[in-house]
C-alpha cells in the first residue's frame, strides 16, 4: 500500500516474479467509471471505491480458498479500505511503502501513460491514514533501490 508513485506496482511485480506468485495491480480492479473520473482529474470518493475494494477482497479470498498465495498492490490509503481488503485475514500481510511528498512527486512527474495525473498527489497525501501498529504493517522506505526493497520485504516476512 501507499500513495500513487510510491513503487507499489514495480515492487509487486518483482516480488511476484521472485516468489512465483500471481500478481494483480489494484488499478486493474477499477470499473471504467473510476478510471475516467481520475483521468479527468477528479479524486475518487468512498462510494466510488466500494466496488473496487470489494473486487480486490474477492480476489484475495479466492486465492486463500484455493490455498494459494498472491500479491496485490493497492493504495489502501484509509484504515476503512484496509479493513475491507486485509480485515480479519491473519494470513494477509500489509506492506506500507512510505516516502516523502517531494520524492514521490518527482517520481510521479516522471511517469508516462498513467491515468493518475500529478495534480492528484496532494489529494492522496491528504487522504492517507498511515497504518497503525494494530494493523501490523511492514513499513518500508521507498528511498532504497527496488531490489533492496524486495530483499527487505522477503526477509522481514520470512518468504
């Protein structure tokens, strides 16, 4: 989890490749109306996010029901969102990619072909409710290299 451009997708893809697990980016769960709204520069509201979060949770539950593992990246900016996708699933780990507004803003400005414009980054940070200790997050700094972050996650989650 983390704000846009914190490295969720690249980390998720690298972890999935290393572990041989399926990977889904939360963006792929958005209904077309949400994508159009964000592409137009309008932040999503909680009603917009309900079907999106439910779809992510359903994918997680499907994997768990089959006894499989997987990786899904999701901004999960609010505790209420994390409650839907992590909730009372003790076997689901939450990795929080944490970074400064300045660093992440530079990364977002360098992105190409993404529907989230840089102007929405401030709304992401405004909405961010950092996970509390009770959520048992693995907090990872985004300032490290991608390979170092992957290694850190693998080691700290004993994967």
